[in-house]
C-alpha cells in the first residue's frame, strides 16, 4: 500500500493521537533526547497547536497506521519581508526509514509553505544524525551562511 500524507486536523482525535504518539516515540529515541514527553505535553499539545494559526503538521500513513510526522511553525524573514516555515520535528518510525517517507511529507510541507507565501524552509539537525542530514540534503536543504568569511550559522538555545 502506498504512503498517504495529509495535513493534520489537530481537533480530529485520531490524528491528534497519532501526532502525540509519533512525537513521543521521537522524544524517547536517543536522537530526540531519550526522554518521553511529559504527560501534560501529551495531553495539551494538539489543542496548543490548534490555537496557533502559524503551526501546521503533516502525517504519513501506511494504510491506517501513522508512520511519519513533520511539525512546522511559521516564522518571518525580515530580510525577505515574507513568512518562512521552520520544520521543527521530523519523525519516521524505524520500520519505515529508508522508504522516502520524509520525502513525501516534505513535498506537502513545501506545498503548504508556498501556499502561505513563505520564502524558505528552515530546520535544525544534530550533526551526528547522518541519515537525516542525507535525507535533508536530498530535499535541497543546505547549511546557512551569508558571507563565507563569517562562517556558517550555528543554532543556539537558552532555556527559560
């Protein structure tokens, strides 16, 4: 059966359950930090995403089983004076890796980003996640830099 991808309706109970289950699987994996989602997050995430018009997600299904997820958050590029879309989470179950599930999800992400008038997609990936890096490069993602003399961008965080 072919993989089917669709935009998530956060208010649909089955889709919300699939989203939370896939994100929890990712969070529990060493590549996602190795810690399951907190119960408060599992319970509240679909409604919190639904309340944010700048958020959208894509689910991939193999038959009736959700096997992939991409969560996206719209931001804004001041240099382009247009929206951008940050790909915040990419999840493909181990059983479906290497089958181009991410490629199919990214096609729908790009379609939705273009519909929103976005000038680019952004994402961050851990440098040791070689399979993900290869998948993203196949999709046209590349390191960010302006003037090569200043080097490439580095992703930083400060927890609050």
